[in-house]
């Protein structure tokens, strides 16, 4: 940088002496000014100082004729920014410092310093020099912004128009590793937001479209990159405009605010309206309630190096008036920011999410508007990295994408209570409990992350939805919460044994840890309610699309019908009468072990009369053989077989030998004990309900509707397969999935799985989708 000084260069600035005194003792004329050393330097001092490694890369300039240095006192203060630092107007010969007008008044207006001799710099030369510097700087900045263009970032339907990070960086036209801040603008439609951005950042170039027509010129969210200030500038749609999807567009504004580091609220009103304070106050509340948590989650989920600050952006209220004074003009003792905070408090709004709120006003007596004050305020705030630091453009895109994915979807305007600019309905799940009507408190689209619906308040019981769930009381007392459901049979029972026990002893409640804890008809009388003995109850919310507790497990009729339907189809293929065939089959299924199976009984064991298809076969309860009605018309008690003291059917031979006790081994008795209950139930069903004999004689559709569990979709409502959408016909049968209750064709529901939550503890028909679900159904 340094070079030998020619004789012509000496004497150009005789009043400027070296301020370092490092090699010259302060007696030589200054030739250079080092901005980083904050001093004027002679040739010798400049060479000696900048030979040092730590000072070698300092920026120095060679002084020109009439050069006026910066003020030595305010030059290094953090409150002064490049381009607005003050030049000196005098040099104090005693103090040997350069002073601007303000510093001279502050330090040399009183006491002995007032008498210090000073050298006045050539103000006319100073003015010319400053103007030349400013013109050169402005020309350079204008050239940097000549090729800047804006692009649509998010459309009016909240759809991000940039595909990925690379596309975002390409459209911004910046380097991937460039650190940026985000500046956005808000305000009412027609207040000149786009015009403000064009003149503040791009020297009047129409980077963002403006229009003199009544139609809004900005639809959606547009972005551009300012290479001078290294910021992404975002233009938004105006408030109070006549638009469709008003709720979604308002929600879009808060997403932009959440990714911004600096927000400009532009108002052209002569007086600040309440809408301004309500908008900022409601935005602050919604930001803290909904966006803080999501920004933290995005930082963790995306593994971002730069944390997304949970403290909101700084706000500048840019107020332009024509006929009225600026805020605070009639209260010189109070700063405008204090008056703004008072307005917030009076309206009950608290903008605590924002890192700071500033007021910048300009009064336009004659156009054009002066944006220089706004530009200086922006530059000062952009240099402050205390709260929000610059970050890569990829981080900005990830934050916007995460917020767009989370808070999206239609908002029904007719359900909105517009007492707030940003009501909770804009950001929370729209699902309502079908029982009590309360809304889900979780954020939108929480189901994508596997988070279930939740509500702030408790639900009320509804008979229509039967939204009462049971938990095992014994497990609860041990510190566990295990849900249990009433069902037809225990998981250890075979299908027909479970059905028999159900008809005899009622439904059961089975705990995975404790086993069967309750049977509804365990005793002849005095059975207690399970709530008083073995379970706790809880009323749960009913959310649309979920059926986690809609478990109508009283499916005994359907289980019986499934077996009958299967047998009816089988015997039909053999050209047998379905009624008698099904009766025989059911008898064999629940017969005691010592009974001869119906299929082996071809003739009466006594008179040897052959049985025809429609003839009824009777079993003797004593010996278990098969007889015709005439040879087994007598009755007597058979307690040795477990039939108790009541008279039951026996054959003639056993009736005559009624005084002879049968020799039954202990093993036989144990074997018969379990199956005898099933047979008793079978006779009770046959005699009281007539279900076995008459089921096939009733039209199958009526029987199926009567036996259908509550969660099954009725047959008449099923027009096509729920999965492949094939239409049902006479040739294409309907099948119900035992898990979800929807109707499917055979191809889409051929899998078999146990569905214990619905009371099906043994493999039953399930659809293709339910079969893919992990864990128990």
C-alpha cells in the first residue's frame, strides 16, 4: 500500500499532521488515513505500523487535496454507521483531535477547552468531497441492484412455488453460503408497500410490481435479493383487500412474519389506526402460541446449524402523513415508542413476541416520499445480531416449508369469529369432538406425525357413540393403565365354546395382565356392575375418522350366523336340506364328548329304523347314542352326567335302568364337564330363540342386518368395494372386515387375523388395509 511520496504530494494538506507518533513523533504531515486504525498517518508511521502481521490487511486510503478527516471522538462509536459518520469541521491544536460540530459543542463549549485554538477545515471542499463520495457510493450500489428481479414465493392458496433449497437459491440469485437476513413488509392494501420496498432497497427500480389501478398488484408473497444489504426482501398482500380465501391469506402473513428478522408495517394514514395495533398484538400472541414450538421442532428435525430464534422479529412502524404531525411531535418529552406501547396497553394487546418495536415517521408536504430515514433505521437494525443472526438461504427455505406443511388446509370462513386477526382456528386442528363439540387443541396436520387428537376439556357421555372406555382397576392400582373391553368370549376359548359360555354366563371383561376379571351372568342373581368391582370408567372424545373406542363387542349373533352361513353353503353343495344339516352340525359342535356324532348315526340304535334327510335324531342324555323320537320319548334326571336334577331326554333302555348308577371314570367326567355347558346353552338357544332351526328359513339379508355389529356398515349402504371400488352385483359378494367394518370384495378381504379389540379372538376375515397394520387389531 505504501510507496515513496513524491515532492508534489507533500504540502497538499499541511494542516493534517500524523496522529500516530509511532515513527515521527507527530511532526510529519499526514499522507494516509487508515479506517481500521482510526487515525491519519505519515509515510513512515504507515510503513512501520502495517509491517506487523495483525495490521497488514488494514484498508488505507491516500489523502487527496482538501481532505477532511472523520471526527476522532464519534468515529468509532457503535451508534454511527458507514455512510452516516460525521466529518470533522475543526481541529483542536491543544488536544490534537478532529471534531465534528456536535462533538465540538459537547466537549469544547465550556471551561478551559473553550479557549483552545482550533483550525477550521475548508467546509466548501468538505461538502464537495462528501457529495462526490456519496455519488460514487450510490452509483456503485445502483449497479449492484440493476439485475435484481422478484419471484413468486407462495401463492394465494398457501402453496410454496419453490421446489427445493437449490431452486430457492437460484431464484434469489445469491451464493449458497451467503448469510442473509429477511425483511418483510405488511400493511393495508393501497398504502404503497411495494413502492416502499422499491425505493428503500432498489433505488426506485420496479423490482416489485406497482399499479395505479384499483386492483391489488401483489397477490401472494413475492421475494427478491438485495445484494447491497445482503437481505431477502419479501413483499406481501395487503390487508383489508377484497379477496377470496381471506382466512388462508391472513394466515399466510404470519408464516412470512415468523421467518422474518425485520418487519416493516407501512401505513399512509394521517393517524395511527387501531387495526395496526390489533394486527401486531394478535400476530405476537399467535406467534408465541403456535409458531415458537414449531420453529424449535424444525431446528431439531432438520438438524440446522443455526437455531431458529423463538423470539420474533424487530418491527418498524413506517408512518407517512400529509396533513397531520408525526407521532410524538406534540409530546416532546416522550419518545414515540413509549406512546406506541401505551396504545397497545389500552387495546389489551401485548406485542411481547417482537424483539423491539420502532417508530419512523415522515411528513410529505410535496411528493416524492423521503425514504432516507427508513433506510438508515433499517441499516442500523440489520447490523444488530444480538437477537437474530444471519443464516444461509437454505435454512430460511426449510423454516418456510416446515411452517407451510404444518399450517395448511382450508379454513371455513363461516365458522370463524373474526374478533382477532389470527384466531386459533387458523393454526389448530379443525376436528371437533362428535360428542361434546369441543375442538382439538393440537396444531394442524398433527396426524402426519402420529400425534392423536387432544382436547383441553373433558368430554361428556353420549349414548349414540357410547364413548365410555374401561381400564382394569387392579392394574391401575399397580401403576399401570390397561384398557379392557367387554366381549363375547375369552381369548382362551374356542369359537363355539366361547359362544356357549356367552349365552350361559354373559359377556366377559378380559385384562391382558389379569385374565378374565368379570362375567356379566356369573351367578343366578346378585351379579354386580363391573364399574363397582373390577374396572374404572373414563369418558373419551369422539373424533371424526377414528373409532378407537367404538367397540361393539356383542357380536355373538354374527358369530353364530357366520357358522350357519358357512354350513348352509357347504350342505347346499351336497344337495341336502340346509335346516336339518345345520342343526346336526351345530349339535356336533357343542355336543358332550360321550355323544355319538350325528354324521355316524344312520339308524335308530333301538328299533334300527333308518333316518331320512328330514328326520330328527335324538341323543339319549345317559348313554349318548342316537334314537328316533319314539324310542327316546321318556325323561328322567341324569345327574351322573352333569345334567343336574332336572329331567332330560333318555332312551327306553336307560329309562328302565334308571335305578342303576352308571360307572363313569373321573377322566370322562372332566372331559364332559366343559362340553356339557355348551350343550345346555345350545338347547337354550334352540328352545328360546329358535335361532338354529329357523335361521336359514328367514331371508339372509334380514338375519344379517339383525345380527350386524354396530360398527359394521349396513349392507344396503355398500355399493362398491371400499378398496378396489368394484361395484357389487349378484356374482360379486359383499364381505365385512371384522376390524374396520367396511365392505369389501373377496379379493380385498381374504386375509385372516384375530381382532381382539372387536371381540374376535380367533382369526377372522380382515381387509387388505387392516391386515397391514402392525400390532394387535
